[in-house]
C-alpha cells in the first residue's frame, strides 16, 4: 500500500494483495464497510467537479489506480510509483483467489442478465466462494423502490463479504456511500463495465494494448459513443500539465 496526499486528500493506493488481505480478515457484525474506489483520468476529473464523489474518494478505505494515466501522473508530479490495478483484472483475481474460509460474493448491476452470466463463468470455482447475482436497476438514473427493496432483501439475507457494483461511475460509488449500513463488514468495489468483459459480452483489448495502457483506445474503437467521455482524458492531461508547471514555477522561486 502506498499513502499519498494529493490536493489535501490522503489516498491509500492499494494493490491486489492489500485488498485480498482485507477480505481474508475475520467476520465481525460491527465492522464498517470497506469501500474501494477506482481512479482513472475520467473519475479524477469527475471528483474535481463533484463534491459528493470527492468525499467518497476521501473516505475510501483504498483507491486503486485503474488507468495508466493516473500512474504516470502520480509518478511525474510526486515522484511516487503506485501500482496499476484495473478493475477487471482485480475482480477476476478475487473471484478465482483461494480463501481460507467460505466466502459469499454479491454481484449487483450490469445490463440485463450480465451479472448472471458472470456467475455462470465463475461459480464453478473450487475456491469456496458462493456467488449471488442481482440484476440491480433497469435505469440507474430512475431507480424504482421495488428494485431497491429487492437488492436490500438479498444483501441483508446473504450478508456477502465481497460485493461488486456495476452501475458506472460516479453513480455506483455514490449509491454505495448512501447505503453504507447495508454493507457492514463487506468489501465493496465499484467496477463499471467489468461484468461485460468477464462475461464475454464485450471483447477486451488484446493483451499487448493492455500492457502499454491503450486499452481505452481499443474500447473507444469498438464503442465510438464513448468519445464524449474520453474527452475528459484530454482535459486530465492538460490539468496535469498545468499542475506540473505550477510546481516548477514554485520551485524556481525558492
């Protein structure tokens, strides 16, 4: 784990082992939820404009650098190398990890029955996990009480230790924070489109593109409607450049 204070916010950048250790710890009815938030250029820019999302980041148990842009920016601006942990890879590793005790995992969200498809892909594992798939909301921006009640009922009865929520950012993180009491003693991670990748619904970039940090470009090619969202990537790099220039000017005055 790497602790770093950025813009007055203390962040704990975690790797896979940090998160696995949190999950492996014993069950306690009184334990609070552990919220893990993914940071990429897009979510960083959202946090800078959305106070509620920034507060969620500030209070997160861990953050993960899900994007080469965040890793590069942190190293360039602060001289610290943080581990790159993509939400898709993290979820895949956690679903196939060996656990000391039996573990209930809850998958909430995704379009249609995609959570059930992920369950079908990973429920045959021999690592002692039990997967519960919950469809979530038909429209995250127009949540029905009956949908919320169904989620609450399943989570309350199964008491999962590990929860993946796929509503997209920042909706999933804000939803998780609003319902902290529901997830006592659980490690909860917002994973955006990870269900689509792990179920095979959406193809993932070739491995060499993943390694060099261009997975976002492949996704843009197969989903061109994401162009408006990817514009935040350009804004992020402009923001990082301005921040770096200010650092240099401040250093020059010393």
